[in-house]
């Protein structure tokens, strides 16, 4: 029986669906973006049916509520769907039809979604924490920039210590004092939000022993461990360490094109993957840098050995990051505490 391939272009108010069967668009629908309306439409489409829509703010909500209505549901990476944006005319019904075509051809890259609501909640709190930390950095830079106009620099203690701030502010006069009176409350509010998020991360992270195990590794603190767990979700998503490395932004991709003047294929260049989750990459590379700076641990020793062999410091850091990530992956799969002997068996020397 022919498969019904359904492409859905999702908007906050309306959703356009196109049904392809036998390489032809046979049905189109435009319905409100509500679970009952979408279930009613999907229930009337002939089985077997497969549904695809792009990753976005509504994706997990739809995935959780519609996955039982179809034989296969694909939440796809919109960055891979350049065909939709570049080929011919573009509007929501056209995009839905092209998604159905790409689904039939197997050209969509799936985006992982967890079926565990607790892990989804943890991931949202991790995202909110990093967002608030970014906002705190912006607030601090704004205060610093404002003070530099007057040749002043707040003491480091004044960011969190009310008494130190009051003592420093006693020496500030005129327009700067009025401007800082506007900026300090925003900074204090953001600091409070960061602490609230941090408490939630500690509370939710207690349910997952591997987060505690990871903190025994040099350079891995509670925030980095929780961030890695929240965004990776499960070790079984990755068949090989190389796939894990690339997903976290420390793996290498080969780029080669054309031939040299003698007609031989050009040697492929190895470079870091760029389309990655930046928070994951920052956590992994930050942990490697911290481990190297701490010294007196196997990762710092490995970094020094690589530098002696002639690797640049940047390449050596990324090699150490891959080794650290592989050890964490092995601990996760076995659900065991850190064992230094794992360093001899990971094979993460590349």
C-alpha cells in the first residue's frame, strides 16, 4: 500500500499540511495549530502515514502529542533544508509539499527529542540558566562601559557585595551616579535569576547519578556536567566516539574538492565542525582547558606530551577535549564512577 508522506509547515497560529502519495501531492490542509485539530486531520489520512516538520519552538510539544497518530514522525533540521528556501516559489503550502517530498526521499536529518519529560524539563532549565548568564555578562559590560566614559572602574567585589558597592559608589558623583542608579537594579535582578536557575539545576540534577560521577573528572563542575547531560540526553544516540565529537563541536570534518595541477585529487583538509550546539562545545572545551590549567592530572599530562610532539596548543586542547569527552561517554554507558584506567582503553588519541 502506498505510504502517505505528510509535510507540515508549522506556525504559531496555523499549520499547512501537504500529503504526497505516489510522488504526487494528493491532499492539502490548513488548520489551527492545536492538538485536536491536527489529530483530526491526521486521523483522516490513509495509513501507513509519515509526518515531518522542522525543529522550532513548537517542535517538542507537537512531537509529544502527535507521535502516536502516525507510523513515523520526523522532526528535521531546518539548516539542511536549503532546498525549501532556494528552489522556486516559497510560501507555507509550498514548503509543506517540499517537506513531504524530502521525507519520501529520505533527505531529512532528524533532530533528537527525548520521551522523558523530566529530562526535557532539565534541558529547559539549563537553557534558561545559560540565557540568564549571558544577560548577566551584558549587564556587567554595560556598567563597565558606562564607568569607562568617566575613567573609572568598579571593584570586582562591587558586583555581588552590597557593602563594597556602597563604599565605591560613595566616591562617584554627578551624571555617572544617576546612570548607575538605573543600571544596578537590572544587574541585581539578573544575579538573582542566575542563582534561582542554579538552585533548580542542583535540584533536578540529583535524579541522575552520572552528573555526580562526572564531577570527579578534572575540569568538570556541576554546571558543565549538567549541561552535557541535558543536551546529550542519552549515550546511545551515538554509534561511535567520532559522531559524539562532531556533535559537541570538537570532532574533525574532511573538506576536499578538485584536483591539483598534476591531475591528482587534492588532499582533504581537516577542520572543526561549525554547525554545532555552542553550549555543548563551550562546556567540553572549557572542561578541557580547566583540566589543563589545573595540572597534575592525566589530561594535563596528555596536553604537555602533545605540545612536545609539535602540535599547536589549539590542536592539543581539542585532542584533550576529545579524550575527556570519550571518557565521559564510557562512564555514562556503564553508569560507573571515574576510573583512571579508562584513559588507557578509550583510544581517543586522535
